[in-house]
């Protein structure tokens, strides 16, 4: 059994790998475990306004690839995990937290008998969260914002209460979960490629996601990276250059030593797409 990397080792190992080996096996159960670990990431107010869609069907991935503009990571990945923000579920999540409070302290406890911590928790999820998240076409959000501006003249106060502000909060929370997922994958020698260059509307439709949901990013996942040398990378680039012009080939040969490429694993976007810009 492979020993998992330490946190520091996983962080240093993680790279955005853009070309995967489609022949290498991928253990779905291990990917699911990494998704479970993503749920352990810190999230704002324990609202958990996210969903993770694990796509293992090659047919669906083939349909999603064109919606990712046929990027190599999308075309060669064996599985796909879509991180989705569900700000529209704030009422359900707030009620779930209130139910959890009921399970600890009991339901319908008179206020006079409630402990201080219980009062704070019930007030938070029963009043403050609804005040922050409730909105109607953005109008109530601006009314809240004006109120906050006035109150903020006299004391410190939380100011991010508009619809767009809470949307940012939800995406930040989802981003934290996504990072947990990537580090967990790196710890077991599985590679990922977070991808934002996609047609999120069409992907939502394909996956049957509600209109109110928002895709933070998609992760294309694969087993151990392509342990290829710099020579393999150069062979790929030079092959494309040869098809275009000998001058481009010379440019790549001159510029390559300037970039610290040791394998496909460490190809960063600025390196890879710069070369593709030259040869495409």
C-alpha cells in the first residue's frame, strides 16, 4: 500500500497537470475519499453552500470536453469533479443548523432557561443569517447596505450584505473545499487540473443543475502524473513547430532553457500556453 504524503509534501507535489495518461488506472473510491475530505474544509458559518458533482462516465466527460473548449486536461481526464456553489440553499442550511442545535439543547426550550451559547446560536441562524442572505432582486440588499453605512459611521460592523457580497462569500467557501480536494489528491499521487475556462451554463444544463447554482471550477483528475522528462515536452513542442516554421522551432530551442520545466507535471500555464501561442 502506498504511503500518503505529508501535508507539506502534498503541497509541494501538487501541480496543475494538463495532459493525462488515459491508460493509467484510477481508483474511484480513493477519489470519493478526497471529496469527503473536501467537505472538512472550513466554511462560512457552517452553511456548507456547496455541492461536488463526481463524473465518472466517459460518455458525459466526452460531452463536457467541448464545453471546456477541448482543452487537453478535459479531453484526457478519466474523471471529473465539479465544485458547485448553492447559495440558493441558505434557508435549508440555516434550518439544518437550527435542527442540530435542537438535538443538543432540546427543542422549544423557554428563553429564560436557555444557556448563553444556545441563545447566541439560535439568534445567529434564526435572525442574522436570514438578514445577511435574504434579498429580492438585489433591492433589499441595497437597503441593507445603506443601513450598514449609517450604522458603520458609529461602530465597526459587517458590511458585506448585498447579494453580490454573499455570492463572493459562498465562492470563497467553495474554493477552500476545492483546495482541500487538490491537496488530498496530491497526497495519494493523484493529479488534478482546476479549470475555469468553460461554458458553465451548458455544463449546468448537461449535469441537470438548477439555474440558481454556480460552478466555481471543474477538476479534471487522473492517477500518477506523466513522469516524462523535459525531452518529451520538447519533442511535443518541436513537432508542432516543425509543422509551422523552422523559425518557430529555433525560438522554442532558444527560450526553453529560460523556463524551469522538469516534467509535464510542472508545466505552468504561462509556460505551456506561451509555447502553444507560438505554434498554433
